[in-house]
């Protein structure tokens, strides 16, 4: 993983290509982040994770399973974020949102546990000219994607001039790294990250939650995990289309005491 004080430079992009801004007609009418359940196999500790604000909020909300501690135990030094995401977490810890009363305490816990403590590395994006150009292109992709989705649904959301800045920094940073996954509940960020060449993988909070369940080896019941997912949905923009039909069934670890492995998540 790139040290926090290392400036991105053009040589970091020699094996990556930032795609042109996707045209609005190319956006599918189907959910672009439909629940897919493709957890990273347990035991794969080579992947670094760049964490979006929605994941931090979800972890802070899932207090019934102490998700912040479980996540830190599983991801440890592999987890990082950017200064833009750090600022989003801090802002929501201070102000919250009137329509989401549980957001502020969740953001406060995430801020204190991950950000203020230094448990998650913060990459300060001090962009070179090349990095700044890719960042602006990714921002345009995110905004065009949202505009296209709004046009298809007939709903015109609020201005997105600021709200995609954090996701854009994560994707731009991921383009400079290998063996990295983006953890995000934002369907647009997932879509745009996946459209890069090579594609940048992303995981939704329930994918992460499934990892935590399987890593606990029976320490977290499926019912407790499903309740944690409900708490996360109250603070993060997890759309209905991204939720499993049966959260309890999905969040059940299929660990076999005889074979000593889980067919859904394990590598052995």
C-alpha cells in the first residue's frame, strides 16, 4: 500500500487506464449493485481495502455485534481511506442528518474507533497534475452515472457537486495500487470502479458482514448478523435492490466441522 506521505505520480498509472466518461444510455435499468454476495475468500489477506464512509457508518451502527472491533481484527493494517472520506465521517459525527437519527452516533463511534485512533491509515491526496486529471474524470463518471440513473427512474436528486468527492478519491487511489478492493455501499462508486481497466473490485457492507460472520467461526449467529445489517441500513444508503431476499440465510456460515472449511467463504 502506498505510504500516506507519498504523492501519486504518473508512473503509478502505467498499468491502469481510466475509462472515458460513460454515456448515459449505457446505464442499465437493472440495479448496478444488485446483491451478489461475492465475499473475498477467508484467508486471502493480500488484498488491501479502501473504505468508503458508508461502510464506516454501517460498522458504527452494528453495535449489537461490536462490528468495529471485528472489522479491525479481520482487516487490521490492510484497511485505509482518504482524507476526503475522513472529513465526511467527522462531519457526520458532528452534525448527523435530520432524517437519519442513528447516523450521528454511528459516525461518532466510527470516527473515534477508526479515524482518531489511527487504526485506519489516511491517505492525504495531494495530487500531481496526472492524478488530478484522473480524479476529475472519475468525478465526471460518477456524476454522469447518477444523472443517468435519475433520468431512468424519473427522480431528480439533489446536486451531487460535493457528495461524490470521497468516492472519487478512493477510485483514483485504487488505480495506483495492486491487490486492492473498495468497500462501499454506493452503487455508483461500485459501477464506476468496476468499469476501469483493469476492473477494480468492490464489496458491499453485507459482503463484509458475511466475512465477519465466517471469520467468527460461530461467534456471530445469522440472526445477530441480520439484525446488524438492519442497523446498517438505517444509517447508510443501502438500496432495497442491494439487499438479499433473506438476510438471515445469506449471513449463515456454512462451516463444516468435519471438512474444517466453509464452502461459501473459505480457502484451505
